[in-house]
C-alpha cells in the first residue's frame, strides 16, 4: 500500500465556532472547505487536520503535533487568546503542552520530538 497523505479528523459540534478556534491555533484560514461541515488544514507535505461536524463524537479526539520551538509556539498561542497548558518535561528531553478546543478535543504540542528513541 502506498500512502500519499495522512488526515487526522477531529469531531466537533459547531463548525463555525471550531473553524474560528482552529484558525487561531494554526494562524490562518483552512486550506480547503470541501463541504459545509468540514474544514481542512494542510500542516505538512502529506499531513492534514480535518475538523468535521460529528456531534456524537465531539470532544473525544486526540491530536499530537510535533513542533520546532515549543516555548515560542506556546507563547504565540497565548497571544492568540488560546490557553495551552504549562510545558512539562516527560522523558528523553521531550516536552509537552496540551490544550483543548471548544468541544474538549485534546491537542498536545510536542517539543524535542524524536523519530527514533534509544532502547
């Protein structure tokens, strides 16, 4: 199987509220809005986040985003009116900061992410 793109889907209850929140998170409007209950942001060459109206599942999503400068991103999110948590060091030098969208989906920003970890 050849995979060209990976799309993470976050279920939300209100697309207008969620779109506005994710625009603040990503610092821009969605790249695509292929239908009214869906907004898509392309974050990497083959990595996308979709925000999709699914009221039954809203608030149950998890999304991890590895970033290049976690303290700067946390500061930027606070400046945008979002509320990321304090930066925590976990293991192997990796740091985390989590925040939730208006429905309660949890997004965790990861600093010093490793593609491979020592055994």
